[in-house]
């Protein structure tokens, strides 16, 4: 992801949880990441108390990796009594594990389905699982085409590429969108996620919404396109793009930034092609509508916006937790950690990574909901 220092207030942040293994994080003291006091004191700016002892298990989205890395590092600097173990197993696996009652919360790049909410009532005694947006941003389309460092594509062309209908980089459709580029007679190597992925879900929602005539598959966490090659996690597909000539794939912008992978500019119908940046994604995310009821804060994104400078391939990553019926031994640490990551301190800690803070009205709702978890 490109570093964006001036994130829009209307942006919902993206991103990516995935900690390369179990990360130790101790619960509590304060969320003042500039050196607050330890113990059980309250944070200077967010007024939260770090509480809880023992292990807190969580898993899910690999899209939040860089965000979670920072949150864990900052939080563990103040908190001493709780070990937080987050496994980046992918959104689908994370939700499954949560619904089996094995984790305190899950990370998912897609809101829960109605049947998943129903199933959650078995582990959330007297309540149900709710979607809490925490980070959001662009899904970049990274590529590796020798001699091409400025590539423009549109939704129909992307749909055909990822459905194996366009197989060469010098295809007429790509040439038309890039009249000045020296496109090689090179086979396209399209990579998709092998694991159930919220990033895949959002990417295919974009293809279906913006190019319904060319993408006939239904959006889903499991890849439904024709052909292509698979790799596990955002780290896996981005690594394949970096090392494979002719490759293309989709992943969170931070992976493109850290891997120095060029990204596609989108022809959305606006006056100029739109680059994958936090600010541009923020313009699209600002059009999201809350569709969750009550304490559920699920959002509906607009994948077909044609607003100037709005980058429509976006996602919002949710933390999924029980509104009621949380286990007594993990509830204090769960509330403490989620309060920190949704706080102004927690959100601002992501700026250097290119994530955008939650819009004020959404952040306020998230914090209010976290306080009521029981």
C-alpha cells in the first residue's frame, strides 16, 4: 500500500489481520501508545481500561495483517497479563472457528450471512454475533508485466482476464485501454486465493456489480472463476505476482507497497483512470450504507461508483464477536482490545501503513457497541 498521510475522515479503513503466527499481547494498562502507565490504569486519550488475564484466541482475515501487527505491538507495550493469539487463517476459516466456539472473536472481510448469524446463537448464549467494522481500504490489482509500469484496465477486461477469456497481455482489449504501452506477447498468469477469503468475496462483488455481462459467477469467499492458479492468503498471491512474469492478482494495497508491486489503474467511466490509493478508496467507501440492524454494523459498499477519483474495489474488515454470551474468562480482554483498536489512538496508529481511520460516526457506533458486549 502506498503511504497516505492525509486520509479522508469519511474513509472506513481496510485492511488486513494476519499475524504470521501466534502473537503475544498482554492485556492492560492503557491504550496510550506513547507511553501510558502500566497496570490497570485508564488510557489518557481513549479512557479505556485494559483488563483480563490468560489467553485470548482469535483468527480469520489475512487482509488485516499489517493493521493487527501494529495494534498488537502497541497494545502489548502497555498490557502485561493477557496473551492474545491471532491466527491469519482467512475470513472463511476464522468465521467457522468462531462459530464452533473456539475463539473469542474473528476477523472477516465480509459481513456474516443470515445463516451464520443464526448459527452464532449456539455459541453466543442469549445473544448473537455482530459485525464491527474496524479497517477498510482498497483491494489493489497487482501485476508483473515486463516493460509495463503504467497499466489501465476496466471491469469487463478484468472479468475476462480472471475468467480465462483473455489470456495474452497483448490482447486487443488491453491494447485499447493502453494505447501507448508496449504490451508483450506474454501469457497472463492470473492468481486467485486458494482459501475462503473475504478479499475474494469483495473482489468478485466488484466484478459482478461492474461487469455483470462478463462475470457470470456469483460473488463468494470461495473462488468460482474459470482456470487460473491459486495461492494461500494475501501474502501468497502477492508473492506469486512478484516472482512470476505475466502474473496478475488481487490483494490489499499494503502488500503491493511492501512488495513494490505495480498496481492497475481502473477505468471506471470517470474522466481519468483511478489509482488504488487510500484517499481514492475512501471516496468510494464514503458511499457505503449501514445495512446491519441494531448493534450489527454491517455495511453495503458501492462497487459501481463513477465519481471522479473514487476507487471502487474496496473492502471493510470486521471484527466479529458475540453481543451477549461471551465467555467470562475472555470477555474483559476482548472488550479491552476491541476498545483500543476502535479508539482514536488505535485508528490513528494505522495511518503510516496507508489505512484510513473509521469515519467518526461509524467509530462512535463501534465503541458504543463494544462497551455493551456481555
